[in-house]
């Protein structure tokens, strides 16, 4: 869908959350008054493939949507070791071929494509259907940021419940989460990470710690700004 700005009349491509769940509803805005782009969780795979399964072929099933093969590729990926891009798709061959420039154009438009890499059917890119201005055009980037945020939450919950009232503990917490980010860099999931605590006095008085992270996921050309708001576990 396209979200039309009522002031400028310009269109912003992507899939956005609305108050009704339908495209003609009112867009839901986040705390920065930006539309909630749920396209980062959506992938569209338009290819058709030929399957090399004698049992299915005997039933007259030889051509299937590539979405099933792509889903299988995602299910088997170890996100700590690699991404979906270039993942081989076994038991299938391509049905249609298109020029590389057309494949790149479809990829940039939010379509996940399968390609011929050395005679093997492989995932061209794990692109999402997010807005072209989104920080999460690749599923691998979304998973990397999510996994780091979850790791930070676990560190806060299990080891730093007292940091909400102790500056010393907050400094120790910051040191630990920076070390966790370095693990992601060493593992090849991040190119770089800058992390700090930016809580205001009012936030600390309300028992909230704000972690601000500038993350550069592997395979992305831009940095993603992530804010986490942590509160004590009751």
C-alpha cells in the first residue's frame, strides 16, 4: 500500500499499521509521530519453481510457489552465523528466468527473488516489504537488532535490577551491554555499534532507563537508531 501525506500529497511506499487493520484505516503513529511501518515483518516472493520430488510429481504436482521454498530456507537459517541471502534452495529448479537488472529492480521494490548462482537455485536477498526509507529493508537486519535488544533485556532483568536507582550499577550495565554488542561484531552480525544510556532525570525518577543504540547491521549501508526503554521486572 501507499500512505498518502494529507499535507503534501506525497506517497510513502510500504505496509503500514492502521487503526482498523485495513488499508483505508487511519495510520497508527509511534511515539515520534511516524507511521508504524509493519512492512519490515512482511516478505513477498513472486517466483514459481519446479520441484524435484518424485512423490509429488507422481501426483501431478511439479510447479509450486517459491514462497514455500523460501520459508524453508528461513526456517533452517542459524541467524547467529549467517543470513538468508545466498542460501541454497534444495530440491528445486527455476521455472522462469529474468535479466539481472529486472531482478534487482524487483528486489529494490520489496520482492524476494530466487536466482541462479553457479547452477544452484539460491535466495537473491532477504529483502522485506518495508518502506524504502526504513532501517529494516533486510530480514537479517531486523533479526540482528531484535536479538541484541533481547540480549540486553535479559542482562538487565537477570543482573541489574538495582540499576534504576544506582548510577554505579548503570555504568556497569552499560559496560556489559557494550561487550555484548562487540560479540555481535565479532560474529559478523554487526559492522559497528555505538551504545549509551540517555535517561533523563525524570525518566530515572519514574524507574525507566533509556538505552540508545546506533547499530550498523552487516550487509546494510546505513546505521539503524534503536531506543530501548527498560523498567524493573516486578
